[in-house]
C-alpha cells in the first residue's frame, strides 16, 4: 500500500511539474509562434501528459460508474435529493448573518488532505500572467482552502447569484415563474446579457445584493447591468461595480449541492441550469471522467469559471478567477490545465 501511495504521489508531482513547465515557457514562445498556434501546442502537450498518466495509473484508480454514482438522467434532481436525504444536521453548517467575514473564511479553511494541492496550485498560478484566486472544497470530506481570496469583478459569473435571487422572488410570489422561466435559462445556461438585464428590471434595483447579504454571500454585490446588450442602461444604482469573490461563489455552489439555495426545488433547478451550461472550455475541459455543472464569466480583462465536479473518487467544488488585463479571452487552456491538475490530485 505504501509503495502504491508513493507511486501515485510521484505521478502527481510529475504532472504538476509538467504543467508548470508548459505554462512557464508560454510567454517566451508566444512572440515566435503566435497565440493561436501556441495554444494548440500547449493543449496537445497537456493531452499527451494526461494520456500518459492514465496509461500508467490505470491500475491504481478505478473509473467504474457503479462505484462512483456517476450522474446520468435527471442529474440535478438525483444529485440534490441524495445529498439532502443523507445530510446530517450540524450547527456548524448553519449560516449566521452576524458572523464576520474573517470568521466565515476561517470556517472554510479546513485544508486537511488538500495541503499539497494548495501548495502546487500556488506554485503554478504564481508563474502565470494575471492575479489568480482559487477556492477548492472536497464535498465528501469537507477539506477546503482558498488562494488569494478578495473581491473581483465577476463579469457574467454574477448571473449565478441573480439566478438564486430569481428563484427567491418566485417562491415569495414577487414574479411568476412561467413568465420568466426561459429568461432565467438563457441568463444562466447561455449567459445572455439581455436576459440578465431583463431579470434585474423585474426584480428591482438592489434586490440581488440584498439577497446575497441575507444568504451570507457578504462580498458579492450587483450594481449595474451587463453589456453588450440592448437593455442595460438605467440599471445603475451607484458608481460601484459588480463584485464577488471565490469563497462566495464556492459557498453558493455548496448551497446548491446541499439543496439549501432558496429551497430544495430551487436548488435542483439551478443545478440543472449549470449542467446545461453552454460554455465548457475551461474547468470542464480538464475533467476526463465524470459530470460537471459550471458557470463561466469573462471580459477582455478578467476570466472566471466555477464548477461542481462529480468525479470518480469524490465530488468537489472548484472556483478559479483571474484578473488579467487585455488577456481575458486568452486564458482557456490555462483553466483546463489547472482543472486537470486538481482532478488528478482528487482522484489519486
């Protein structure tokens, strides 16, 4: 058993070093090869590394869906129902609106068996262009950590929180679900800006921010609509920009997973929208086995993705946000490589 663990640790270390090496030479090669050709080379190299590790470690890790409970039909309903029925009552899991931000962050920092992964990701992201933030949580063990957690412009990731606020308004009788069901789908699953702005007009200024406050997402605020769009003008409630952070996003994903975002039924609907996400070239691209429910966001200056990953060995949350002036549309392969690094650590 010890030899097997040593072998798997060696594989993890080799993969981490290979990813870091590929990323470290990017800047020096980009001028010579061009961004598009370099991206193809990098992704091909990463795919080769992943294939090699799979061939070597095929005897060490099992990917049988019978053992992992892989999500198939009615993904959202089965995933949330199973979690809610098995969940144990615990006072430590209840939100306390008076709990200060520092205490909330400390509560989530149970690194446990993720200590080595935290060190690996810090080393990797330190070598990349941009200001990277990361949240990881193993939902089976409760081990979790954050890297560089701070408020960031969320781009379209703010639509995740708006989705939760929409279902709250529906349950409270403020809006009719039949009137806005398709609009909520296109807002979350297709990341449509006009749909997002339409829901803001329906909810009213300040509603999303207040909902975030009431549910413990203390660093998340919505102050304006999104562009390009035809209906975003006039939604500003101040000179402030929208914002969130990786720990807030991670907590909302965990609430959805636990069936606690608004209600069990609302959580199932939100999870279904994340499973139907149209944009899958970041975190999902680094997950070779399993199912991924995710939500992205990017502009020319930021690039983000968040996901619940149902992998063979465990279910985990990963949130990655990057502030990268002028490079927000060029970060896809870095996200997929980081996602692969996380996946193979979680499944070793």
